[in-house]
């Protein structure tokens, strides 16, 4: 069974780009008689608020994007993430990193000055070797509260077979040993996404193409945990009239702002689905027609331009 999810971060109002992602997930699930899951990615405690969660849910309901499971909150799942981190540590796929932010910043500057990629230099990747060479003393290690990094492969390639973009190749030596748990014990985005998608049996990850570069990192976490890798579909970005990424300076981007201005939900849905998807020459669709006709074969690879005047 097809299982997809919309996973917004409650650090702001539900915006146009997020709604289109939710809409494509919803239509794909309904077209395939699958399940549509709502997940709130609220691990950013400093910026996430209950008010934004409420506006996200309100916007989804207004647009009649009914979900089948959830809403789930990542902050309710910290024990789950810790268990998966422990599994990676135990099996040698993750390691403790004792480097301070100051040390990391200094090395980043040095790498840039030498025109090298400013990725983590792997200093703590083989800690025993480092200790033996006296680069870090045990006393120094015990003073620090370590972060935990995932061991990325250092050779070869990662191939993503994207349902929209086709074959995308990443060089593994360009991938960073990303932090999966911060020194304060909170998990990071690329890790929690994989754990949640595993636990929720997600079959297709449908999201904006600004997440494409995260995909090879997440694929290696799936592999290390021993789980099947879902299929990926990365949607083209939505731009403003000036061809820059859509933002507040292009006018209203919050979904609820369009409700307040008196727009009908079906009109907004019809317009947003046409930003990147088409079916012949037809321009106006009922909800039933959208569900019937939707497929990734008709999603374009190019960015779409949002023009509020076309909603009138």
C-alpha cells in the first residue's frame, strides 16, 4: 500500500510551497488508494510553536486535505530516536564527536582558505587512533559533552532514481559525516526524517527539490539501519514573478491569508496543483478529477512561477 506524508515544521505559517507539497502527497495517496499521514517536525524547540501547529492544521482543514493518520509530533518521539542512535553506535555506523563549535569553525575557515570543501575532517571518526597519537587526551574528552555523527561512506557514488528528475548521482567523498544527535541530546533533521519514515512505513517521499541534496545522506542512514529505501519525488521550486524563490516580498504567501481575502479553497487548490502539474489542455479540475488524473509523469522538472493575479 502507498503511504506518504506531509511533514511541515511549525516555525511559521503554512505557506504556498508547503501546501502544494501537501496537495501532491494527498493526490498521490488518494489516486493509489493509499494513506496520507500528517507529521509535525518540531525538533527546533526555539522556533516551533503550538500556534503555528494550529495554523497548519487549520489550513489543511480549510483546503479539505484530509489526512488518515496523525498529526504526529517529533518531540513525542525522542526516546525512539535515541534507540536508533544507540543501534548505529553499537554497530559502528556512528561515533561520538568531541569537537567544539569553535574548533569546527576554525577548521571550516582553514578549508575554505585552501579552496577545499568545508566538510567535517573526520577527526573523531576513529577516536582510538586519535587518542593513541595523543591528538586528544582522555582527560580532554571527559570534559566535553559529545555530539554523535553518522559515518558516511568515503568512496563510490550514491544514485537517486527520482520519480520526477530521473537519475541523480552524488559523489560519496562529498558527503559529510553529519551530526545525528546534538551535544544537548536533541536529534537532527536528516536523522529523524529517516526514523519516522521507517516507523510509519512510508513508501514514497514527496517533497520540494530543496531537499534533494539531503537524499543521499538519508539513503545511507536507511542502509545502515537495515531498512528498505522509499521512492523519492522532488518537486520543482515555486518562484515569484522575478524568478526568485517565493517569499513574503512577493505578496501573501500564507495560505490563511488567502482565506482571509475571501478566496475559495477549491480555487486555490486548482491553481496550486497546476504549478508544476498538467493534464492535457485542461485548466480547471474538480477534486475528483485531480485524484483520478494525478501522476508524476505529468509533473514538470522546471520551477513554476506563482502569480496571485491568476487566482482572480
